[in-house]
């Protein structure tokens, strides 16, 4: 089930955010993610966030965050990745937005392939000055 984020989801959503970033961005220092944890935690309730909840075990397994038509990220719990949760979250926001954009690190090849498979195209590239990593700006429209 996909539903809107509730305030009492914050601790589990942040746990998924931190673990996913550390695991999928091994080219960035873990300290970067832990240093940004509190800032993201404060911003999370202000963003448009949808969670994927496994009804059978009453557990949040992933979420997607939006700011307007910008996808701030899709995060899926370790152990349930590659089971279609990210696609379901993405399809959900595609249904309510005529176009979407996002940034993805060039070294995150798995994510780039996922977004390209889902109809996103690379529009440009730039440097994320916080990490000194190259990132692609990707876009999708109906």
C-alpha cells in the first residue's frame, strides 16, 4: 500500500534514508550522510512524501520524497530492494505529475539504469559541490 507520510513515520523513514544512502553511495563518506541526518530529519515533514507499507507485516519498506515535480529520492529498505517497491513508488508519483526531474550520482549506475528503464533521460550533468561527485539531471514527462 502506498500512502502519505505521517509524522509518526519519521523515525523509520529516517532509518531507511540513512541506511540506503550509506549502502548505495559507497563512493561517498558515511560521515556525509550522518552529518546531514538532522537537517534532513527537520525537512522531511515539510516535503511531499509517500511511503510504501507492507500490509502483511505492517512495516514501511520504502518511500519517495518530492518537492514539486522534483524527486528528492526513492529509498527502499535493504533486503527488499529489487522487488518492485521503487517502481511502484515511482509509478504512483508519475500518475499525479505530468513531468518529473531528479539528480542522480554518475557512479550510482544501478539507479541510472532504473530511471532510464522507467523512461527518464539524462538532460545535463553537474558537480554536487557538497560531495565533489558528478551527478546527472534526469527528466521524465508523459
